[in-house]
């Protein structure tokens, strides 16, 4: 199973909950920062419809091309190559979204601040980041040495406050399983190790929903 599909399966509930909480609707303008394979951009495009617009932004030109292909039937999706630290859009948007992004960047505060600059006053920012070491396989903690900030989810509400955003909601969710299934498949993809029948608790994904102050 492809990584896009696995991520969509095991972490789709926090995304759906966040979008429902926002009241995401037709004609919204949104940006998905660190769009990766484009799964979130496509999910957003399905809601905003042809009158909306989705900017799918990633620093990797290869990811931009993958996103463009994944969203080829959605004319409202525009794939761009930009680093989060350099985010610039041709218009202000209603929603800026990132997922599994801040854990990899050099300075998460810089990226969050840039995201805030492209959102209209009163608009929304949603960030979803993991607490990697809180995940467990057979009782043993996960590790992610390739990530600069593997546990940034634990700091996320504070970071949101530091860039001057108003927190509306925040929570953490951790998919779990044992034996064959999408959770085991996801772990196998990440680690190249089959967890067999071991109990798995995936890293909790912390979601923060925030608003840009209306006076900005």
C-alpha cells in the first residue's frame, strides 16, 4: 500500500474532525504547506469545489509533481514549489494547514509565522504534528532520528501562542492496533520491519486549530 493511502487511513480522523470543526465550505481559499503526496490537498479540494482554490506547497519539486498528478482532476488545486520559511501566495487565504511538516523544518516558529501572514484576519490555521516517542510497538517507544523535532506535537500549542494566534481547540489522537491491518502496514512502511502481532500505538497526532486575530 502506498504511503499516501496509509497516512490517509490511519490519521484521517483527526483531519476530518478538524475540517468539520472549522466548517470548511465551498469557495474557501486554502494552502496546504508541506503537501507531500497531495492527499490533504485533494481532500480540501473535494470540499471547496470549483469556486474554491487550494495551493499545495512543498519544498521538493518531486512532491509538487506528485501532488499535481494526484489532483489532476481538480482544476482548483495549484501545486507550487516553496519552502515553508519562504511562503508567499498571490492572495490571502481562509485556511493554512500543515501536517507532519514542523517536525522536519529548521525553525518551526518561522514557518508558523509565515503561514499566519498568508491568512486573512479572522482566518484559520490548523497544524497537526506528532509526539513520536509516545508511540509504542510491543511496549517500546518509537524513534525517528531523521526528524529534527520528533516530539514537536508536545510543544505545538505553545508555539501557536508564541506567533500571536488564538487557540480555538487542541487535542491528540493515537490510532492503535494489533495484528494485520492498516496500522501494522503503516509501521511496516515506516520501519521496513513487520510488527507481526505486536500491539501498536502510533505516535499521538496533536491537532491545534487557531485563528488569526481579526485586528491583524
